[in-house]
C-alpha cells in the first residue's frame, strides 16, 4: 500500500499499488495505482504524488477502511 495525494494541501489517501488488491480478481496492473480506499468524491482519476509514508496527514476514513 502507498499513500497518494489528489491535490496540494489535501490529505493523503491509501491506495493499492501494482500486484495488490482485495482479492485475486481485483489485482492492480503494473505501473498503476488504485482509486482511494475511502472512495472520496474529490478523486478525478489522477494523483499529484504518491509516497510511502503518511507524514501525519493520512485520511482518517482510509485508515478506518484498511482496518
């Protein structure tokens, strides 16, 4: 899992990276990341950046869905 930011100043959302997914039928292809786990309405299909660390700015809904 990685964290992705949709727009500057927004929270970081959890996303699945290549080879990950909920089950075998929904694996993410190489070179792509999934939509945010919390299904935020602000996602337009692209991310500003992806990062491996939350830096205290993680979306609380994504963390709740992950658990």
